[in-house]
């Protein structure tokens, strides 16, 4: 009876330790790693399209800018338009040929697109009577002086001013009626600025007038240009009126 109890007790202890070993093995098993969410995608880069309808107009006319931006929070159009909505249209009336640039900005960066508008400058209107090219008492030099007028510029600018266009068109009309006349355009500046800078500015002014006359049908080989910078003022007073008189492109007849 003692041996039987001893054997039974041994089996019981063996089963007990086996259960403990199985329980410990289950408790120490490694847990699977947690599942992480996928990384967030970077913000998309913006896109924009800009169009002008029509792309060519006559001076005084208008055209419509149309734009459409994607993935953008703001849009700006230059020159002269400024901030606009991400999609829209706007009428513009440029006085000279210009390229508009639209810039779209968003979390993903920025993008640009451009639209070119060509502005046709009308030819000088035909006069009721063609200018005289000769007269017993009037020389070609006198006629040139009477009909070809000086052009004036804004401070530190070489662009043709809107109020000077009709003057240039009148010059072109007389020059087309006198195709044998050759002449020089003299670029001049007021005394402000360095001599070197003013020589460069005078050259830009003379060539801007030349390009306008060529666009009106005057042959380029009839035209010479020269810059005198600030060296040949017509007025020496320290006044704005005097400065305006010196910012000019003058014409001289080539003999």
C-alpha cells in the first residue's frame, strides 16, 4: 500500500510540473509586432494653365486672360493683375506687346505658365495732303525740322510714352513720304546719374525710337543712332521741367 501511494504521488508531481512547464512556455511566447499605418504621401505639386483669348489685339482693344490651377492655394498674375482666385478670367487692355506670367503656389511648391499678347500699333493716318518734299523757298533740311519732332521720355526710362506715340506716327508718315531722307536719332538724358549710365540710357532711348519707326515701315538702313548721354542739354536749370526737356530723342538730317 505504501508503494502504491508513493507511485501515485510521483505521477501526480510529474503531471503538475508538466503543466507548469506548458504554462510557462505559453506565457513567454513573443507577441507579433504591431501593424504600422503607411507613411503619408507628400503633397502634390501645383499645376496651372494660362491662356489669352485673343492673343493678338489692336492698340486700345482688350483680351481675356483665362487660368486654371490645381493643388494650389493662391495664384498671382503679373504684370499689373496681382492676386486672383485659383480659377478665373479677367479682361486686360495692354498698350504694348506683353507676356503675362501666372504663378500658382500650394503646399507642394509652385508652378508658372505664361501667355503672350501681341498689340498691333496702327500706322499713322494718311494726311489729306501729302507733305511737300520740295519748294522754291523751303529746303529739305527745313522740311525735316518742321515735320520730324523730338520725342521725350520719363525719368530713367527708355520706353515710348503713350502720349508720344502719335508724335512718332507723324514722324513716320513724313519719313515714308520722303524715302530718300536718311537721318540720325540722338539719345539724350538729364544730368542725374553717372556719365557711363546716361550714355547707356541714351543709347536705349535712341534704339527704342528706331525700333518703333521700323515697325511703321521705315527702312532700318535709313536710320543711324547715337547717344550723347548728358553731354548736350537744351536746358541747364535745376528744375523738373528742365530735366524733362533733356530726356529726349532728337532727330538730325544726314547730309
